[in-house]
C-alpha cells in the first residue's frame, strides 16, 4: 500500500512540476521574443539558417493589419 502511494505521489509531483517548468516566462529583453515577419517561406528559411535560429511558421488567412 505504501509503495503504491509513493509511486502515485511521485507521478503527481512530476506532473505538477512539468507544468510549472514549462510556463516560465521569458525575460522581456530576450532576443528570442523578437519576431521578424518575412514575406515568403524561402526567405524565412534562408534567414533562420544563416542565424541558426528556429523558424516559426504561421498560416494567416487574409492580409495582416500591421505585421506587429
């Protein structure tokens, strides 16, 4: 009985901590928050590769109002 409780407590603790750790806010002055829009996919891929940065692809239906 105690072994089951220990396993359950461990699983619940892991679940709770994983949720907390994944929601840590980035610093406001972090460069990772800088979003730069590109007009086409090829340009975005080339820029991401040259800067060794990940590429975030967003499908937008219609025109963007102000491109952030």
